[in-house]
C-alpha cells in the first residue's frame, strides 16, 4: 500500500518549508514531489498511490526523536516492562515523537542492571509493535557530581571505574547509547574514553567541571551535553565553567530542555545563536508524572512532586523533570525563543537522529523511515506516523 500526504507544507531536507507531496509505502518514504501534485489510483494522476490524505494547511515534518525521556502518564522507564512502554509510547506519540531513548536515573547497581536488561529486551516498536520506537538507553547516573546531582539521590551516586562501566554495558546488551557523567570525577576522563571506544556517546551532565576539564573530556571523546545549563555551574566571566566549552566546540551536540522552565527562552536563543541549530537538540526530559492531572503526585520511586501545567517540582521547589513533550517544546522555542520554525523542527528530528549516528530517520528523504508528524497552523500535533502507520490522530483519539 502506498500513501500520499498532499497539499501540505513540507520541511525539505535543505531546511525549506515549501509545498510538496510525500509518498510512503512498506514503512519507508518513497517519493517527495514539489508543489501540489495529483495523487490517487486514476491513471491520469501524477503519483500513483492507494491512499491519499489531504493535509492542506498543515506542516509535514520528520517525526521527532527524543533522546532524553524518563516516562509519562504515570509510567517510568525504570520499571522496564511492556505495560509502561505502552503508556509512554501513547504519551509521546501525541507529542509528535516517533522514536525515543529511555533515560534511567541513579539507583543501586543491581536495580540499574535489571532495568538495563529489561529495556534492552524492549528495543524496537513499543505497544506490542504498534507504537513508537525505543532506540536504546540513555544512562543518566550514577557517575554524577554530588553537588550537581539535582533530584538524583546521593546514596546512589558512585565514582566511575572500568569495572563499573563494563558491567553496565554488559547488562545493557548493546542497548546503551548515551551515558551522562561528570568527567572531573576520579577516573572520569578514562571513563569518557572507555565509553567512546565502546561506541557509546559520553555526555557531560550533572557536573561541576571547569572549562578546561570540559575541553579535556571532549578531547577524550565526549560528544554530548546533557540538558545544557541545568545541573551545571553558571557561566561567569572569571570562571566560565563547562557551558562555553560545550557550546563552542564543533565536536559536541547539546541537549536543551525546551519547556521554557528549565531554560529561559532568551537562553535557548543564545545557545542556538552560539552553536547553530546543527548542534542543538531538543529533549523533553519528561518524567513519569507528565500527562497526569495537576496537583500532588507520587513518582515511581515514592518521591512526592507538585505538578502544574508547566513543571513538576519537589516540595522544596527543585524542578524534577519536565511535564512536556517535544511537540510542546517546539511551540515554546519558536513562539517564546524566536527560533526559526525550520531550525526548531530540525532540532527535534534531524539533530537528535544524527547525534546517535542514525541516517535512516530525521529527514523527509526517499529511503528514510516513514516517521512523520503533521502539525496544524498553531504547531499542534494532528497526526503521527511511525513506519507509515498512524500511531496518533487527534481527530480520532483526541488530545492526550
């Protein structure tokens, strides 16, 4: 079966937003045609397809790739079970996400290894093969700086070592894509190199590293920054800290939580102005209470948080993860941050895909997976396709 989306404005691979038609079948994009072309089963149609969806007035873009998400709708990736995967898939698909990297937290070693093994077994399409794709695991902790741990529990933090890294990777059975760590810790630099040599992306986060230490880590293979600005020392004119090193080094791609709470819109724009959209990837950092009603909620580990429409905070006021998705972040960075729509769309799709070395998604290009999001004029998600199959449709399913 071949399907065509016609009449919409496409995000072309060169960044243009222009009219076009995208045709997909067998799970991949087959044709991209400029302008409005006739599509259907009639022999006179310019493009021969079996199904035509008129998306006039809509924006058609690559599906979003969230490389840092913890859960949603009351489910947390730490439970590493199929039921949680189904709920998280449902939540993320309604936000335009077609693929994600499950992000863990600092827990005791045995529990972390069990979670990694469970998530490794869940790789692929979630929700019984009908949902979004789980690409692998982002291990956030336990190799974090105590003074920058955020809501990570101090009793679960540990110093990195070759043995700990090898055990972690073995438990993950090839699923570990990213490891967040503080490279200034003892043996931290060697750990960066060991991860990079294993094909895992080391990411600086929850760290008190200096500018010089950040540059040294980049020299050893560090190529990511975890939720830039958050849980890191602030920029100071006498002690610049890691942020300027990360933003200005072309070898590094930086995560930004684009909810307008974790980072002020002005700083979102600052980061893009310094690094360019090509090195900034939007992440949700979405937590398990995302999508739950406002008020007091309990997270998977028993921590109580106060949930509002924009954030989840501990009773002490600490931000405890985001309650938004990449579709929500897109609107924030465009409307409040002043970032060009074409750039913001690529920051949610092409850049995160490239950060994982994936060239089979993130662009509307023939041969890529038919992972597609359709947005309305208000940049709200209308339909999400994974491998050409609808996993969310606002008209049929309603807002989630």
